[in-house]
């Protein structure tokens, strides 16, 4: 079941083309000097409010994806929206329906679908709160495409509901069956079904085909690869390969493919790209490429390790070293829109799991997180889940969470835990036992990190701990998860299955 939102385009009757934006409420602070010193700049977007159906039992969406607003409490939602901009107080406003946008299935929660309506307002004599501002198409696009990092930002509602319709349509088209979001302009994110880990079911395919937005402003910069379009992480499973094929067929032939890392939920569609565009240039770290099978990609590739520049239709993107999740993990930064594609370093919800079997490393992870903070992106694009509009807040949240886990792991060790299972079960006592297997990958890397920093107590035996990390961990986990009676009936096949889950992280 989807949830609904009403977004209001308040048009200025006295100045053609102007509409009202207001600043969005940032997420709560951390109450910690270090993290609170990183502040995301203001985010300006259309005012919006939750839209509730009048009768929960009736489906408010007509066949063909149209919304029937008569089935919603539009009056209350509109009143809430207008109160936000200081115009509530019982005034009656006439509204016109503009469009209905169903959100792509980013997950893990239900999609938030948005109805956009237009209200015309004469601002003369009215006073608007400080956090409201009249903007026009041109100034919004300038903020989106020419802003300095750290300056005010324009949010996705105004882009998806308004600006994208006014700008020139790109020459290529996404297949009609594939839902996607274009934000910022020129950056298309399409969640596609993949063999990924719960709670997610999709991997975001990111497509850059800037078309008319592109300007040849590269000057003398040396580029490692030049193309007219770029796709990142074609990781959909075979069920969605037809749609991926349609995307590839629609994009310009001069295509660059970038994979953030080797996990199969990021490369499962590579063979489709190779088959339908054999001229495509693949960019990946050499540690990533070592783990990608010939069945996925048999042609040559261009190695990257961070610091390289890619040109897509004249638009410049920087390859960013993003080690930590694996030892070949790379990010990509679009200098025009300040969008940072973070691969699996962050996920839309919850925290990321590092792959201890593929060179995952906690100090690299911290280093990458600080590198991302220094870049000060306007938006983070993870490969699982929604885009994040408060990058500094999210990255500091990750730092805080990792430090908190590391502290509880050290506490468990100081309290006598010697084996991987004992440490995991104590440090993750607040987490469902089901998740202790993926969590144990992070625990291993935290223990390594503690050892590097010489923080482990002298009585902790590294040898004993390392011996506890293999099958012994899975047996203890099965015992705790299923209970002693059931464990007796579980064969090694069960252990092997859980190892597969573990390896897929
Ligand atoms: Zn991954
Ligand atoms: Zn992934």
C-alpha cells in the first residue's frame, strides 16, 4: 500500500513564472559538537502535506495510474500546506490538478505517491515568513546545475513535479514499464529487482544522459573516458534484463558503464550491456574486476582507483576512492549537480554491511566517510533505497553508529567475550538474531580496527578469536537461532546455505 502526499505549486499572479518554495525541516541534530559542526545547506522545495484517503477501503487510483482526488481529504491537506507558508487561517483557495507521480519502488517502505496541484496567489500586501521564497524556472535550474557546493539547494518535488516538465525532453527514453526518478535534472535513478539483501529488493540503476544540459566546459582536463551516456551498477536479476536491454538500446552508443563494486546485485546485468552494446567502455577498480566473472564481462576494461575524470556529453564526473565496503569500492561525483553516487557505502535506510571476505576494512570505511563529508555533496545516491537529501547528517549518523558499535564490541570483549559469536551476540543483543550473520562481518572488521589501534585488552587471545570465526560461528548461531532441539536436525546443508547468505553481502 502506498502513502500519498499533496504538493502545491503556488503560482505568483503578479509575476508570471514565479512560484513559492519554502525551506524543508532538516533532520534532528546529534547533540554532539563534532557531528553538529557539519551542516547541510538549506533545501528549498514545494510545500507539501500528507494526503489521506477519505475512505481507506476504496482504491483511490484509477486504472492507468490516474488519481481520483475526490476520494481524498484535499481540503485538510491544502490547509496544512498553506499554513506552512503563512496563508492558512480559514481562507478558501481554488486549486487545479497538475499531475500525479507514483514513486519508484525504492523500498524498503511503501512508495510515497504525490499529487501536484496549482494554486494561484497574488502576493501583494501579504507577508510571507522568512523561510519562503519566490523562484522561477531559470533560477531553480541555475541553483541545481551551476551552484557552488554548500549553497542553497532545490528539492525533488519541484524538480519532479514542475521543472522536469519545462525543460527540454531528453532524446532517449526509459521503458514505460520501468519507474524511475529524475533528480537532479539529468540524473535518472531506477530501482530494478535484484538479488540483494533484505530489507531491500532492488538495486538502483543510475543513468546519466545529460543531453541539452551538457556544456563543453571541460577545458584542458584530461579524461580517462569520454561518452554521451553513463550507467552505473547494472545489477538487476534476469527477470528484468529485458527492461535493461531497452534502456541500453535507447541510450547513445557512446556509453560508459561504471560499477561501484563486484557484488552480484551490482553486476548481474553487465552481460546484457556487453551483448547489446559491445562498444560500451567498462570502468571499475582492478580488485572489483578480479572478482567479476568472464560470463558477466569478457571484454577489456579501464581500471580506476579514484581521482580520475570522466566526461559525459561534456559534463564532468570525478571518480572517488570509496574503499571500506570492499577493497575495490568506488564512488562517482557529478560536479555539475553535486550528486555523489555512494554505491553500498550508505543505504537508503539502516546501516551498510561491510564485506570482510572481499577486503572490507573499517579504517578505510571511516576515511571514505570523511572524504564524502569533505566533498559536501548536495545529494547522496545509494544503490539501495531512496536518495538522501541531508548528506552530512546521514554521513555523521553513519560515523556515530559505527563508533557506537565499536564501543559496544570493545565493551563485550572487556567483559570477557572471546569468540566471534560471543562478541556479536553481546554487541548486537538489540538486533534480531537473524541479522547476526551479516552483523558478524562488521564485528570482524571492528575487531581488526580495534587491534590496529592497540585498543584490545592484553588478555584477549587473537588466536582463539580467529579460530572461532569460521564454521564454529555458524554452529553457535544456529544453536541460538533455532534452539537446541532443531539444531540436531539441521545438516551441514543448512550451514552451507547460511554461508551463501554471508558471502552475498
Ligand atoms: Zn555490496
Ligand atoms: Zn548492494
